[in-house]
C-alpha cells in the first residue's frame, strides 16, 4: 500500500514539474512574439510617417512650382497688356476700316455704274429731240393716211444697214438733221426719196418727225403692201411690241 502511494506521489510531482516547465516555456515564447509584433508595428509606423512626410514634401514642392508658374504667367500678361493689346486692337481696327472703305468703294462703283446705265437709258429716251418750231413755217407737200409698222436692224434678212447706207446697229435709230433736229428713221415707198421728212400724227408721240432712209419689201403705197411706212426700232422685240397702227403722214420735205 505504501509502495502504491509513493508511486502516486512521484507521478504527481513529475506531472506538476512538467506543467510548470511547459507554462514557463509558453510565457517566454509569447513574450518573444509580442516583442516581434511590437517591432513590426514600430517599423510600419515609421514607414507610414516617412511616406507621409515624403508626400507632404512633394505636395509642398508641387504647390511651390505651380505658384511660380502662375506668378510667371501673370508677369508675362502684365508685360503684354500695354503695348501688344493696343497694337492688336489698332491692327484689327485698321483691317476693319479698310474693309469698310473697300465695301463703300464697291458700293460707290456700283452706284456710279447704275447711274451711268440710267443716264444712258434716259439719254436714249430723250435723244429724240426734234425742232418743232420749224413746223410753224413748214409746208405740207403730200398727205397720206394708212398703216405704220415697226422693224429692227436684227430682223430676218436685215443687215443692220439701211438701203441708204445708214448704220442702224447698236441702237442707232436717230438721225441728226440740220433743220428738223434729232428725229427718227423710217422706211418708205420708193416714190419718196431718201432724206425726205415725214410728220406722223396719231401715235403715242404726236407729232413724230422722221426721215426716210430705208425701203422694205412689204412697205409702200402699192396694193398688197403691209404698211405705208416702217418705223425703225432698236430691235425686233421693240418693233413687235409697237405692232401695226393707223396714222396720218405729212411729207414736209422731199429729199435732202
């Protein structure tokens, strides 16, 4: 019995020693791990601090560079403002002024051209300028009543030159007579010589003075003739617009 108890006590003592030794070892290991973790934390903290410091320094340098660039741009702008802006404004103003002058010059040229064209048209309309005072003393040599038509120098078969050699081209439908003034041109029957003066009554312009300078196959006093007289127009369009009208014709002069 004693032997059994002694054996039990030895076993318990051995177990207690093992437990105490194991606890001691565990505590030492735990302390080492704690120290290692602490060291790691310190290293991490140091790295973070260094990183933050570096970023802060970089940010400060970036801000300084940006501020320097901004200051530089402001200085350049200040240097440019007085002279260059004024020069650009003056150049722009000169360019716009030149354009306005050119436009005005073009408008003036167009206006002058229009006025010249108008003068030419008015001149043609007013070119008929007979000496009506001579009618007070002029003697009526012959009188006819019949039809009058119109024709142009561009009519079919026309050469633009009358049978008497008068050039009827380029709107030349007037004749300057020393006695009767600037009058119209007509084609007449062969019995009426070139240079004869005819006073025509019954038209829009009445009396209308004209000089015989042409002939016509359909013009004359014979039967089958289209009309007694044919009034010269600038072109066939104007002649067709005139048409065929009744009128009274008085011969004031036979020949030149």
